[in-house]
């Protein structure tokens, strides 16, 4: 579900070192890079917290056109690997084209799409008190928060499968 962790982020984004402090951010980034290497995930461009509103809308559009996976891959690479600002329309249009979407149709969708598309995700976020990403809800019973919680997520899935 689309979820805006920091919806008040300006379009130009916020430097993460300013948001969290230079040293804490550097430590978190090094830890993220270290954990990411295990999965061949790179974070070389991560410097700025972007406003994700339009990117989330674009992902919904891409998914409806069977380009969701390609779009998510391109967004990941643009944001985490290249440091591009995915809060900017022009960047998203370029990403959309790389993922196989029609540029003009994507632009029209982003300009017309309403915030009601976020309502299902917002309701679930309220129900489960989501305040971090990723958050996984398994079988509408177990909540697991964080990218480093593989064991907890596995245990929740195994509990559901045993029943």
C-alpha cells in the first residue's frame, strides 16, 4: 500500500544529514550499505529525503499498466543509487519512460490523480499504527516493522502457515 512516511517533505527534499545529524546519518548509511551488499542493493546516491507523493501515485499508475515491477526498480535505482529527486515530476516522467510507460499519459495521470488514492493505505496505517517503513502485516494479525526483521517476518509467516 502506498504510505507517505513524511508527507510534509518539500518538493526539493531535505538533506538527510541535516534531518538526522551528520554523524548519525553517516552511521545509519554505512549500516544500510553493509546490509544491502548481502542482497546486491546499493545506496550510493542516498543523501536526500524526497517527497514521495508523486512517486507513489506513479507506482499505482505503473502497476495498473503491468509496469509496476519495472517502475519500482527504476525508482529504486534513481533514488538510492543515483541520488535523483523522485519528488520532481520530470524525474518521474523519465523513470516512467524507462519502465515502459507513455510519458504524456503518466503526466496527465499525475496532474489529475487525487489524494483519495491514498485512503486505503492511510486507513490501514491508522489501524496498524504504522510509523515506519517497511511495515509488513501478515494475515491481518502480525505486524513486523523494519528492513532488518527477516527472522520476525519469517516467524509470523510460519505461524500463519501452520494454522
